[in-house]
C-alpha cells in the first residue's frame, strides 16, 4: 500500500499534537502539580511515534520514542522535573517538530546525536530498558504471549476506526498487519487495496485463525491507534456504524480560495442579473432572478463559514514564544489569552500572525520591566501580557496588552527631534501621533540591537501588514501602567457589503463594516476642531472629510443637500460628506498594485452591478 498520499494528513495531525505538547509543557512548568499534563504529553508523543512508524519515518519514531521514555520516567517519579529537564523537553519537542516537517518533505534524518544522548542520559535514572536503535516498538504494541490451546480458533473480527481520525486507511492496514502476527487473516472487507481510497469509512471486518485469546487480539488491533471498537461476532457481518459518527473531511485551503473566487464571480453575475431583471418587465425573469439571488447568497454564506477559523490557531503559538523570551531576557512574564474562539477568515488569519508576533515581542522586551524594577515600583515581580480577541460588528479587534512601564513619550519626542531636526514635533503626543512616530521605518529607542528587538521594524511591519488587510492599528499607553495595541480587521476580505456614494458623478464604495450611521450635512452645525472643519452630531464633534475635495472634483457644482456618512473604527469617527447615497450592494473587492501616485484612501476596486468599475475607499485612511 502506497502511504505517500497520507503525508499531508500525517503533517496536519502531527502539528496538532506538537502544538498540544507545547501547551501542556507550559502548563506543567507553571503548575508542577498538574500531573495530568504528563499523561497528555505522553499520549501526544505516543501518537506521533505510532504515525511515524506507520508511515515508515524512522527518524521521527526514534526521536519520539526517546522523548516518550523520558516522559515515562517522569510519570513514574524516577526523574525530577527540574528546570534543566523542562528545557530538555522543550528542546526535544522543537526537534521533533523539525523532524516531522522534514519527513513531510520527503526527508527522514536521524535524531541529532547530542539531543539523543541528552534524552538517554536524562532517562537513565530508571534503567536503560529502551531499545537503542532501529524502529521502536510502541508501548503496549509488543506481540503478547499467546496462550496455547489445542488448535487455532477461527473468529470473525469487526474493527471501527474513529470517525474523526486521519489516515484511517493506513491505520486499518496496520491493524490487519498486526493481527497477522497472531494468526492467519482472511476475508478482509473491504479489500486492502480499497483502503487507499478516500471513501473508506473506517469500518473493517476480517476473519482470523489464531491461538490468541480475544483480549490479546483486541490489544494488538487497538495498538494501531484511533480504534473505537473491536468485536468478535459470529458469523462474520458488516460492523455497525457508530452512533456518534460525524462526517468530516480535510479540505486544502487552495481549493477553498478558488471556490471563494468563483462565488465572488457569482455574486457579481447575480448583481448584474438583478439590474437586468428590473429593466425588463418580465415576471418570469424577475422570479428566476430572485431565486438565483437567494441561492447565491446561501452559497456565499456557506463558503465564508467554511473558511472561518478560530483565532486560537494563531494564538496558540505565542505562549511558548513568551516563555522563551522571558527566559532569554531574564524576566518573569505571565502570558494569558482570551477570546480564542472568535473566528476570522482563514486568509486574514494567515496574515495576522506576523503583526501579532512583532507586538508580543515588543511587549516582552520594551513593555515588561525586569523583576527587581517592578518590585521597586510596587508591582508584582511577574509581568502580564494579554492577547485577546473580541467581535465588533463586522470586524474583529485583536489586542496585545501589557502591565509594564508604558511608552516614554518624552524619549519618543527626543528621538524624533534628533532624527528629523527640521520636523515640528509637539511636546505632548496624542495616541495617534505617538503611533505615527513609532511606526516610522527604522524607528527604535533601543540602545543596542539584540536578538529580540532594536532594529525598528516591529510596529512598522505590524502597521503595514494590518493596513494591507484593510484594518487599523491603534495604541493606548499610560506611563507606569502599560500599553495596549489594538488591531482591527474585517471578518473577510473577499466579499463585503458596501455603501455606494456619489461624488462629482463618480461612484465610490465604502465598506459597510465601518459605517456607523448616515446623517444630513447641516452647515449650521459646522465648527472647528484643532483648526480642522468638524460637524456636531448629537453633541459630539466629528471632523469632516469632503469626498469632492478629496478626489479634486471641480466639474460639477455641489448639490444643495448632501448626505454625510459617519465612519467609525474603535473610538475614532469621521464624517464623510458626499453628493448622494446610491444604496447598498455586495461587492467583490479586487486588490491591485496601486500605480505611482495613487492616494492612500483607495483600498481596492470592484465591478458594480451595472458593469461599471468603482474604487473602494479605505475607511482607515480617512480617519
């Protein structure tokens, strides 16, 4: 049986187990009494070892076996769980991750000699009874001693592989091979060749003639992993489907991307069909247009839902990062996560990890003080970094908060004046101006470049990446109390609901996610805010932006009555004054490489329902 087709599934499941290993190690290090973490670690490493052996990845299986032996010694209390042991465990898990990735790429290197020796030395306290080389034998997978009977006994066997298990076919083949070690197997259903196909549902039946007991047979078959049921009915019959079966498959993200693109084309075609149906007085055409519109809307919602992924998939990488940073920096940091169940489009989630990485590193290096400094300031020696996610209408807010020293605004002002002596810089910095200054390329107040920071790329990179996603980056900092960076991104980028506005005869699309309300522009309510025109709306002063002035429209006179779109991102608001509002529409945003001189408020382009192009305004650039 060709197992190469299961390489992607092996990678996916191994990555999940490795992520779980890091989480469990972090918990165990913080809470030495959490002995259940040892069991969880053992099971995850055991599973990786079994999958590696199944796939023929000897290097993965050998390293996992050594790590498993150490965990077993720790579980039995024969090795002390001290700082050196934890560091070795983290190092081994990292190395196992490298080995898994190499195996998935078609390579299978042997474990690093120094690491293998360190693991063996750490385990030696309980006696070296682990195999020294070759393919390891899974604990509990050894062929049990057979109890002799008068003659081999024929039995039917039904095996059900867990419904949510990956590599079900490979596990079924492994179960048959291990059963063959105890007797003669025949009448395998479905045939072994069919187990390679995707439609294999995890139900396996065969007949075996063996002297082994039912218990011994069941133990060997279960050692293949992910086995829910082993039964011995007579006569041979098809196994029943488990009651809790859930039909799930793994889908390549590229396929979902292509499907999303096709749905976007369908949305554009639906909009065009709706315009044509309204133009012709044909009840049948109108009825079919409405039906197609409903179907496309339902399909759009299902595809978007299929792409939504919990932000916890990105968040889970940071506890280990902060733990290692704290160790390197000599600091004590408690890292907490909230809202990991909040969902984002997978395409956004894949891009948001890098900005969060830079902000978390900055919080650990620049934000949290050294333990003695914190104690002297009346704070706990252990600092706190919180990574959280919250849903805000049609967007998600991701926050990186710390309880450190806060940003030294005076130092920022001094650094700015040294770097740009001719640039006017006020003594008191607002949060917006503070962010603009520290987000400049190369800006850093660090005295020396280290392996963590000092090159001035953190906030700059975060700002650039977030803006590319149609999101915003905000900052709030208070001296002595800490700093919070807030990233706001839309739920999805592919298809958005937009408000269409007119300015000088040209149409523009404003993402509805950032529209708080619309009001009539009243010249009597105009005032000034920091030498800038503003309008008073329900006793709140909001700065204005006239779209006609922004796009330099001088050909047509402005209408007497002009609607105003109140844009809102977080706590910031702007009143966008337009010539007319033309309704709402689902649009497919087509990002493009902006030509030289393209103003920053243009965030993309789209094709409207009547086939005409329109620019999509970047709400963040208008604030």
